[in-house]
């Protein structure tokens, strides 16, 4: 297929681009390169890759990027609770208004498939044993609210009563991502605890009882490619949670795994916690319908991050480039 990946230079996006190229697809990236373009450096000379600088808020950038494309994987956006809270107006513009524009441009360019990056954060806080794609949504952040609204916009505009669109649209609700990427992030729980363990021998766990569904960045990327390549009838107008049933962990358990992998580091429990989200998620649907399973566990992610930090003499995990919330979006 001829695929457009918005946000293709991002933490997950560069993995998606690489796997698409490996699978023989023709790939175009649209990105504003707010965090640089290093993530695409090893791929930039690939004959089937076209890299375009642009902003998803600008209709002309979207239209130019969608020329001659068959499918769109929409990754671009302001990601994470802290980043979205920095500027609510920017979050509205980037995560919601730009989605409206993107869907309309998809229609104009006769795009066949649209795969949207959502989040398991839409489930918020729940006492249920496991949440599935039909569970009640309880967003506790602007980030989660913006993803729900975008999900609604896409399905309404591609499958609504008053639309004649035949776009095959799919939403992927991602678990909490971890692992090394060429566009590295240290504002994610596994990655941050690993960095603190390596550099400070300290693994601070706030609260610890709260659950998170976790998924490695490479596994998350592979799910997008699996959906894109699946039979349309399996993925049309469908929502899939992306993760692994065995990777529903309490944060205190994550801390213990990091402790086991990093010599000399110790978990330190802190009673105070600001994040009230807690949820366990079922990933049966994507396992059964698409025969997709995660390949990496948390220990894999901890080891690869620690090895990369050592090999590249990383001594400062608080650099702006490693956190989404430190960059201006307007």
C-alpha cells in the first residue's frame, strides 16, 4: 500500500515507518519535527520513503501529504496528560480540530483506510477486573478526553448515518508504552524508573497500588501494521486495545522488575500520588481477531534502555527532548 504516517518521526511512529518499509509498503511521513528528525536518520535514504515537513493543523499540508495515498496511520498529536495540560487551546487544535480536518481531507483524496492512535487512558479509573473495548469510558484527563472526541469524530464521519464515506476506520487504544526508541522518551513510567535506577540507584514509586496495562513500543507499532494489512471486514469500524494480558501490572510491581534488572538500585515507596488512574485491560480481542500478540516484556525494555544509556553515555534523562511536556505547541 501507499501509506501516509502522520507523526512518523515520533516515539512510536518511527517504528511503524520502519516496519512498513520492511513489509514492502510505500511510505510518506508528515511531521513537524518538533523533537527533531533523528529517529528517521537510518531510513531517510530508503527508496520507498518520502519525508515531508508539515503541520496536521494546516489543510494544505494534509492535502499535499495525502496525494496518491491509499491509507493513513494517524499518530501525530500532543501525547500524554502533562503535555496536554500545558496549553488546553493547543490540545484542542492539535488533537481534536486537526482530526476533523484530517478526516475531511481523507474523504477528498479517497483514502481507503484510516488507523487512529488512541489510548487506554480513556478508561480512567475502574474497579472492574478487566476492561474491554465495550467498557464504560471514564476519562480523567484532557488527553483522554481529546482521544475520545477524536474517536467519535472519525467514526461519525466515516460511518455515520449521513455520510457516504467508505473509509475503513480503526481505533487502537494503546496501553502505557515503554522501551527504547530513536526518539527517546523518559516521561513514561518504565523508562523513567529505569533512568533513575541507572543514574541515581533510586526507584521512586508513588502510591504503587494503581494498575497500568503496558506494551513495548515495537509491539505497539506492529499492531498498527497488522491492522493496516488485515482483511477489511475484520477491522472496519472496530476498536482494539493494544497490549498484553500478562502486562497488566501495579506500579509497585514495575518498580520491583526494574530493581531486579539494575544492580544496586532500590525501590523507594512514596505514599503521595497525583495520578488517580488505575485500570486493567483485556487484550483478548486483538489476540483472537488479528492473531496479534506482544513479544516483549518489561524486563526486555529495562535492559535495552539501560544498555543504550551506557553505550551512549546518557547522564541527563531530564533533557527537554526526552519529554513531551517541555515543548511549545503553538
